[in-house]
C-alpha cells in the first residue's frame, strides 16, 4: 500500500531534513523540497520526514485521512 506525500511550497524552507531522512523519496530542487513521486510507501521514515520538517510543510495522506505529520 502507499500514501500520498505533498509539500507546500509556500511553507517549505528547504531545510533538507526530509531528503536527509529519506533521500530515495524526497529531493531538494533549487528553493524547495519535493517528493520524487506523489505516492510514497507506508513506512515509518516517511512519517519521520514529515515530523522533522521545521516548517511543517509536508503532509502525508492515506486516502482522505492525514497521517503525517503526527501531533
């Protein structure tokens, strides 16, 4: 199964935390990070990447349910 990853470019400050945690899933492009693919595996490190974003710019969804970042 997969989740969907979204990064809000208005909030992203390109800290690189997501790319550092999951370099095969997130990458820095010039001014912002982006997921390499909209669909990401249901893995703890995906949630860790969303949790570690200092701008809370990453949202992970399972259908219509937001699963990351965690409270």
